[in-house]
C-alpha cells in the first residue's frame, strides 16, 4: 500500500477534556506517524470555510460554532494507506455506531461533538493539509 498523508483535527470536545495524548496514542498504535501538529483556535469563519462542503446541511451552523468554541489540534498523519487507516481508527461519525476500540466509540460525546475529524479522500486530504500547514512545516 502507498505511503499517504491525511489531515486530522482533534476537536474542541476532546481538547477540553485533555484527551490529546490518548487520541494521539491511538493514531501511533495504528501505525500512523504524526508528522506535523499544532494547537490553534479557529474563528467561526475559518471553520465555515473548512466545512463548506456541508454548508447546506442542517447541522452546519452548530458545527461551525462548535469548531470555533475552543482550541483544536490540527495534524498531518502519515502511513501506509493513511487516509483509510485513520478513518478506521476514528470510527463511525455517530459514536453510537462506532466499532469498539475506535476513538469515537471511546471518547465522542455525540454525533456533533465526536472528538476527531479525518480527511475522506486523497483530494480532500491535500486540500485540508494546505489549508492549515505551509510546506515548510511538513518535514516528514
Ligand atoms: N455532524 C453533525 N450531525 C450530523 C452529521 C455530522 O453534527 O448529523 C458533524 C460531525 O461533527 C461530523 C461533521 O459534522 O464529524 C462532518 O460530517 P461528516 O459527514 O463529514 O462526518 P465525518 O467525516 O467527520 O465522519
Ligand atoms: Mg467528513
């Protein structure tokens, strides 16, 4: 399988509960390497731009308010098949449907406050990494 990079966010519900280290341990145990990482707080406008694909969905405004409500940790994860591997480690969007042992099964509070974001395809991964990181910050 090809070496890939994917984009990840540890969301406000998780940073607020001091879960950054526990979530990072899940990534590392799954063979994902954290090759870039920083803690930031997004404005609602920045969250809105990031999630613009969901602009017409009923949960969009609440989602953007939540994502701007507290600091997040934005990350680039690298590994073989990193995009799919990260989605596996995250678990289903709704924690009620997430497989045991996944991040969302263990830590998510609700379908909205579900602890992590992960890119869903190579194109979105590249776009999302470029939204938050300059090339010079990606040292591998
Ligand atoms: N979301 C929500 N309600 C829903 C579906 C999604 O609040 O019914 C939020 C949730 O935080 C989710 C994000 O919107 O992680 C993006 O939704 P998506 O369908 O892309 O899920 P993901 O890719 O994060 O699993
Ligand atoms: Mg998604």
